[in-house]
């Protein structure tokens, strides 16, 4: 568990520094690896605005997938927490940023995640 927490913290810092350098400049937000999420929805991560914490109960097997998961959740932290148009715009900007960093695989994962959410929620058209 300790190793997973360290990996998660490093990934969180990477995403903050490289994708969202202007977000959370006061360092109020945190990320925590947990066994169970504080909600019953079938998800692997959850953003809690009142606690300013992103909870993750499953770490993806590779760095880009973990970065994508954190980007998804930070976009929730920046917006209302819903999969709405503003959230989608933040996801798109994040994918574009990843592409400018020449991380095409990460950009692709973000766009795929965005497409999956659009299909599941019938939003952002």
C-alpha cells in the first residue's frame, strides 16, 4: 500500500506540474489511495470538493493511464464535479496540453475517456 501511495503522489505532482500548473497553487488539494471509496457508485476514483481530496481505490497499471485518471478527477475538482460541458472543455484542453508535450499516448487516453463519458452520459455534444 505504501508503494501505491508513493506512486499516486508522484503521479499527482506530475499532472499538477505539467498539465495544471496554475491549479491549486496554494496546495490545498490532496490525493489518497483508499481500499473503499466514500461513495457507492461503481467508479475507481472520486473527487470530494468539501475535503479537497481525490480518492483512488485502484491504480491503473501504467503511468499514462494513471495520469489520465488523475486528469479526469482534477477536471472534476476544477469544475462542478459533474460530467458537463465545462468538464469536457477542461478534458479537451488537458489532451491538447499532453499532445504539445509530445505525450500522444496520454492525449489519446484522455480523448478516449472523454468519448466514453459522452457516450455514457449523452452529454457534451
